[in-house]
C-alpha cells in the first residue's frame, strides 16, 4: 500500500512538472504572438499612413498632417485612433486593421460617436471616419460604406479609397 502511494506521489510530481513546463511554453508562445500581432499592426499602419493625406485631399478633404496612435483618456472615455489626419477644422479618424471585420467596423463606429467627448480639442472640427484593411471580410467594405465611412484597401504596393467619387461621408 505504501509503495503504491509513493508511486502515485512520484507520478503526480512528474505530471505537475510537465504541466508547469507546458504552461511556461504556452505563456512564452502567447507573448510572442502578441508581440508579433503588435508589430504586424504597426506595419499595416505604416503602410496606410503615408497615403492618407493624398487620398483625402483628392476627395476634397484638405487634411495636411497625420499622427499615429493618438490616445486620450477622459473620464469614462478612453480611446486610441490609429491614424488621425487633420488641418485645423476637419479631421479624419482612421481605424487600421490587418484583417477588417464587421465587428471592427461596429466598434469603430462606437468610437466615432464618442470621439468629440474623448477628444474635446476637436469639438469644432468636422470629423469623418475611415477604415483600412489589408484583408477585408466579404461585404464588410460595402457595410462600412453604407455606414458613411471611407474604406481604404490595398492596391498593389500602395492603398486606395474603395469609395466611388460620388460618396459623401457621414460627418461625426
């Protein structure tokens, strides 16, 4: 009986060591993936950002400067905008995703509703929204368009606006 209990205890200790080792591997892998996702997101933002001023100026929105990862925490409103293009009385908030989904569009629409409360500096600005994606789920571009958002998509080695020239964005 004592021998069985000793074997059982040894087996349990061995199992616990293996479990802890596996847990450590999973934790390291998760941190690595999180870091890779962050670097990939930054890469996609850096791919989109240089074209933003050109794209919106071509549509008659006179933005002249951009900023990446603009953050604000004001009371209950904490928000980060991936790219903000502005000129003094108009701004375009751009949400950038490597994979653009309807859920991401819906979340961004919620941010646009609260944008001026989170960023009171822009209270008098005309605010427009845009979503950008390298990979866009089927129909999400049309969905975003119907919500009044500009849609930026990959085109060769640059990006373009998917919206037709007659598109009129929703002001926020």
